[in-house]
C-alpha cells in the first residue's frame, strides 16, 4: 500500500510540475511595479557632485533611494507596517543616512550608495520627540536623539552611545526640540504649555548640563515649538505667534528674555484664519543656520526675511507663491519659489477657500502652469535664467512639497532640478526649463479596490459585431452586409500588412509600439484589459494590463482620508456605441454621506450622466442584473432609513424594478452590533426586513462576509464518483460565508466561527466553530466550497480548512434555483490541513466558463504569490486509498500542505505587502488574469489546467511547416515518378 | 488463388492478351510457334502442341448427384453456424484483453462489434448463398441469432469497459446551470 501511495504521489508531482514559468518567459506577460508610498522625508544625495540619488522615507515605512535620472529605485527597504516601522526622522550626512524608526525604538544608519545597513541600535524606551546631527569643528560625528524624558548622543560611525542624560523636570516641561550649531553644545528646547520656555544646554563632551533656563523666559502663547519656532542665524530662536501676530526672538546663547517684534512693524499681514509658518535652513549641522528665513503668511503668500544683528528685515515678498524651499550647493544657498504662472490660480484659490465638502468634481483644479524661480538667499535677488515651468497635471492634485536639488554649473552659476510632490502623492522630477524627467505615481502603493474592464473593439470588430447583433431583414441585404463587412476586414488586413511592410523598412528603434489611449483595442483572446484602480488618496488610475503603462489618471479632490470605496462596472464595452461606464461609490466614514463618481473606465473621463445626489447616509449598494434602455446595469443604493434609490432611475428602470421587486433581496451586516439582516424590496421601493441573525458582539465579532462573485461560472454541476455516479454540488448563488472571531483572545478560549447562511431566507445552512483558533481569518468562497485559513493557538501553526457542500446523488431541481424552495439541507464535508506559512491574502482563480480547474492564489508575507491547486484542499481526500478514490483522482489525505517553489507564480519578483489579489477571466478558457496589489503591483496570467487551448510558446512552427511542405513536395515528386514509371512499363 | 490462365490453358487465349491481343476483337492462334511470349514459355514447359479445345485438366462431371445435395446442405449449415462458432473464441479474447482502456482492447472490441454488424448488413448476400438449401429460413435465423449474439457480446464488453453512456455522470456535462430565481446583493455596512 505504501508503495502505491508513493507511486501515486510521484504521479501527482510529475503531473503538477509544469506550473512555473520558463526562464525565457520571464517578463513576457507579467510585470511588476515597485512603489514607496507618500513621501514624508526626502533628501538629495549631495555629498558627491554627480550623484544621482534622492533618498525618500515614506509614510508607508519605506526607505528608498530613487534614481534622479529615471525615477527608478536604486534600492528599497520595507519596514514593518504600522507604528512599529514608522519612520520618525531622516538625517543625512555624507554617505550615511540615519533613521529613527518606530517612535524612537530604533536608530539605524544606512549606507546610501548600495543601501546596506551600517548599524542599528535599540534606543531606550520613551516617545520620540526630535533628532539632529551634532557637529563640532566642522565635523559631524554624532547624532542626538531627544525623547520625552531623556536625550542620548550616538556616534555616527558605529552607533555606540556616547552619553545619555535624563532631562530635568520632565513632569512639567514638555521637551520638543533639539538643536546644535557646532559649538560643542546641544540645546534642548522644551515648553511648559501656555507658560514659559525651558532650555537645557548640554556639553557635547560628557553630557554635563552647562546651563539650564527655566521659568525665566515667558511664553504664554507657545505650546508647540516645532510648529512655530525655528533657529535662525547665530542661535536666535525665532517664533511666530499667530494670535499675537508678532515674532518672538530669543538668543539661545544668552537666554535673557524674548523680544517681541509685531508683524505690523515689518509691514507684514497674515491672511485671516491662517497660522503663520516659519521655514529656516541649516546647510551644515556643524555650522550655524542661515540668517535668512521664510515666513508663510497665507496659503499662497511667503515672505523672505533676514535677521541682521538681532533685527528682522523683510527682504522680498512672494505673492502669489505656492511653495518655497531652500537648497544649498557648495557654499551657495538659494531659495526656490514656486508660483503660479498665469491667472488661473484664482480658480484654485476659490477651490481652496471652499469648506471641505465632499465634492468630487473634475473642474476643481484647472490646468495650472507653475514656475519655479531661484533667488539668492543672501540678497533675495532673482537669479537669471533659473525659471522652470511646471505644467501641473489637470487630473492631478495641487503641489504640496517642493524639493530642490541645486548644483554648481561649470560657470559657477547655480543650476537646479526640482522634485514636486503633489497632494495626490505624485512625485514629479523636473529639469530646466520644464522638462519632466520622470513621474512616480506613489498613490498606487495604496490600492483599495480595482476592476478589470474589457477594452473596446476596433472599428472593424465592432462592424462585425454589429452585423450579427442586428435583426435579420431579408436575405439579400444580409448577404450584402456580410460581403461589405468581409470587404472591410480585407481592407483592414491589407492595411495591416502594408503597415508591417512600411515599418520593416524603418530602423527598429523608430518603430513605436507604445500603447496609447487612442490605439487601445481588444486583442484576439481578450488578454489585454484595462485595470481600473482606486487608491486611498482618491486618485483613480487606468492601467494597461499588458504593459503596466498608466493610460489615464484622475484625482478626485476632497476625498476624506478614511473613505470607503466601492467600484462597480455598470456598463461594459459590449454595448457599442454606448460608452462603458463605471461607478465609484465613495463614503465618508465619519458623516456616512456618500457620493457617486461616474466615469468612463477606458478614458477616465467623467461621464455626462449626472449621478443622483445622496442626501442620506448610504449603507450599501447592490448591482442588479437588470439593464435600462441604454444597457447600464441598475445600481440600488440603500440608505440608513433602509430606503432604496436606483441609479439610473429612468421610468423604464422603475417599471422593471416594480416588476422584479418580489425577487430582489439584499442583506446588510452591521459588524459593530453583530447583526445580519435580510431585506426584501417592495414595489414602491421601500423595504421590508424578512430575517435577522444576531451574533452577540460581546462574544464574537463578525470579521468578514463573503458572497460569491457575480461573474463566476460553474461548468460542471457535480462531481463524478469512482462508481461513475454523480455527487451534485450545492450551488447556491445566495450563499454567504460569515466569519466571526471571538472577542476573548486567550489562547485556550479563543475560537473562530464560520457561518454559511442563505442571504435570501436567512437560513443557516452550516455552522462550524474552530476552537483554540485565532484570526486573522482569510476566506475564499466560490462554487460549492469555502476555504479559510486561521492560526491554531493549540498547535501553534497556520491551518487551512475547507468546507464543501453537496446536494447528494440527485438534484432537487435542475432547471431553476430558488432559495425559497429548498427542502433538503446539503451534505457538508470538511477537512483541515497544516500550512507552513502565514498568509496575507487569498483569492481563487476565475475563468470564462469555469471548465478549468481552480487554483487558490495565496499572497505570502514573504512576497511570494503561491498558486495552490484546489485539488489539494478537497474534503473528499481519503485517508485510505481505495479503488474508487483512485478512479476519482483523489490524492490521499496528508495533513501537511507543501509549498513547492514552482508554484510561485511571481518567481523572484517579490511583491511587498500584498494586500489583495484580483482575478479576472480572459477570452481564453485556460487563462486567468491575476493582479496582486499592495506596496507593489504585479500582473501576470495563470493557467490552472495548463494551456490546453493555445499552442505553446515554444511551438515549433518552422519544423511543422517544413515537414508539411516536405511531405507535400515528396508526394508531388513521387506521383510524377510513379507516372513516369507506369509509362515506361507500358512501353516495354 | 492464382488465376487459372496463369497456369497456362492452351486453348483459351483471349484472356491472356498482351498488347497485340487487345487490339483485335478476337484472335485464334493456329500456329503457336509464331507467338513469342507464349511459345517461349510453353516451349519451356514441354514442347507439346495441343489441339484446339484440349484442356490439360479433366473436365468435372456436372451432373447432380445425391451426395452433392447433402454437401450443399452441410456447407450452408457451416455458413449459418459460423457466427455462433466464433463466440467462444470472442469470449476468450474478451477475457484476455481485460477492461483497461488502451489501444489493443479497443481494437479488439471494435473488431468484435464491427464483424457482426458487417455480417448483418450483408444479410441478403448470405441469403443468396443459402438459397440452394432446403432449410434456408432456419439457417438464416441461426445466422442472424449468431450475429446478434456476437454484437451483444461486443456491447457487453463495451459496457464492462465503461464505454457506454449508461451512468448519470456521462450526461453531467450537458446539465445547464440552474437559473437563478432571486437577485441578491449587499454586504457589510460601508
């Protein structure tokens, strides 16, 4: 028996071996894009003049170096998600970049050329406040880290702690900033809110307190030093008070008293309601900061000021100016100012002044050209020939940050490049006089939801479709139509041949194969699709699935940061000449109010259809298979009064809804109250609750609810048994899998629950409780099975469990499925397995007709995407092999599921932090398109049953055609020879 | 069977025509020595010149005799019982070939099924053969039964090999997915 099992396993292994791609297929139909996220800190590598690096530390806890020529990544380090990997500060000196990570938990130094780790030290606990590099005699050798209660100084070379000192009077004083200007002293600045400033001066050598100032410097208006104060010139702490509309200055070396300088005395006026902000620059941590600094007086108003002998003097007024930045190269420091180029800015101002109402209109940010100019920091004079035009993307956001890389040209004048960060998280790198070198769409590092939409047919394809779509009108006209369309096809083919011929004469480099929005068309097998991606920042993208090129982008302004999105395809491309239509439901989680954004998924343009205004908070939406006269599917929106509104709501639709109302049901799951409830639609579009299931939220919490995907097809209605009878599947389209987790997380008492419930009737089909198990639970619900993964606290391992539902040996009703008429409960089979890794996300493959066997696509935290055949997760896997089970091709049960390396569909293309996997059918039954998104985006195709409907990539056309031709000629020749021979014989 | 002319009947010349013989409607060769080909060959066999109409073989006696009648009867029974006699042989082959589906058993089954069908199709020809027999109808019946048995055996073999669509699983692919009566949607409260 053991031998038999072994043989069988061998068979399985051999059978399943050709899953991975071959070496020459790498990159042929898959691509990966790597992102870093919204930039929080950025530094240009300035220690070498010709350096091409820009360091970025992002809000997604990524530290990376970008190539300033191409925008590609040199290297990238992805830290833990959440606050544990949060990058608090980025300091750069020479070849080292020092990072404070995880609220002051770790101090790390990276070598920026290759991205290697120099050292890492664990800091003492305490919440992080501030960090700075400390220099002495023009040498920067230390880094000071200020925490809530202590300050520590570390060597830059090896991270060793030089000294650590507890801060005095930490109960009352809130220490917020640390400053050093290279004179051997470290200043720690703290504040007793609304009372006074506290300053502690430490000696760099041994951490001895040289001076301590408390109580004497009154500052009742101050509560946040970092927000309102900077150090300027020779250690002059300069603060701005928005309430008192004045400067306060304090010499850190003398620490006598704050001097007040009203802004009026400098003829400065703050925009009403604006909190003025100061911006200073310290080019070298071992030297004093510049005595010039910027004061922002309004959203688009900056003032360059200079501190001279304790006196502030206004140097230059910049209005309108969107962003300002300092940059230093060599000994020269310049100020870059970005200002709108033409009058359209007034529009943008209007938009800004609007209260942040959720209005998602494309008119919000009109096309703006901005210009960046350089000004000498010392004199405030504009430098000649330093204008740089920035054409803002009309579908992008407003510029948010400006990073300037200045360099000395050969004639000793200052040249520069600018990196602009806009509020849609886009990084644009621009060279003089306005050439965009690269753009990075960092919003794509946070994709929330996506859909794949078929590309439109070409004109000729549409013509053909039209021919078959139209009603028959007479034989003759049909023939004529057929002939004409064939003629058009011929014409197109000849045109294609001519183009091929024409292109062949040109050198290869000139032939452009770029996919643009104009030449988009469906390919033969519908393998190329439009990926519509919705990102958390509110930017929508249209990406070509074949190349990964971004074909359109659209930024929705005023999307609340914690919005929930739901993307629905209302009309596909199949209804020419009606344009395809997607609808995005955006719901503000705070107010509950929702808005609809209706757009064309191919071109990204906002649709002319006006979405209905939604005055009530929206609970859910559901897409009905009904269509209006324009072939748009009907979207039902359920508000908090459980009233339903339809979109589009034409008369036709309402009539259809009235007719269909009796068969339209919907369910709502309120996780906070543990309530599942089902509703029925009445003909007057009101609703009626028909069932309710309460899961007490004190005991267990509903984690997720999974229905079946509406576009899923199941070809086979049953499974063939070994004795050739059929076990029919229980294919309930209304079945929901509800996953609950216990609130008690103790490892002995925690459990997870799976509830299979009929969404129409509320009938509980099956209930399973997994004791001593804990989430996070990942669940896939498809066909007649539910697969879920959990952490078993008892055995301390990840486990998979599969539930399959069967109707039995006979179908109750083979023609229609109604949840209301199901007298028999299904048979439930369940089996569990051990999985050697935790998982990030899970999804099942999907094909056109559902003939192809299914695989589970599992995103692993290691960055791999595993394609696990569903065959291995089959509750009918027998423990004892019998003749029948062998006949059925069942693999004998083994508790362990192995991870085979050839099952990784992304070979070495690691996908960091996979959050979701999206699968879509292609025109080929064998092929399923897969997109994995997270920090990176990876697109590929999978063939769960191998490519049974396509010739292989390496199919030898040459061999087969040459053999055919050879045979053909051989027959011709031999025929001729035979004739000759016959004739000769006849002559004899 | 070799053609009788090949053995060289001296008198019959017309069938053995070379190129020259075909051109004429008929020819009678009186001087055998003139024909090259035949003359050479016959000369090789023995230089005997036969007169016209002489045959080397003895002419059979065609008068009907009583024993012949029995012989015809026997011969007809042979024909009629032929299919039945094959059945044990077929059974043996069936047993030997087993129930696995591979090329040889399939070929065997095909042959086993095809032969009776072929025989049944050419039933009229067989009847013609049996015409001369007195028990023609009985023999025909026996022949038919034998062939039917043979084909039944083939079908049984197909059945035991699982080639017949007799189970519900064989029709599984033709079941259409049931139509959905209710429309349902919804989800977690957004």
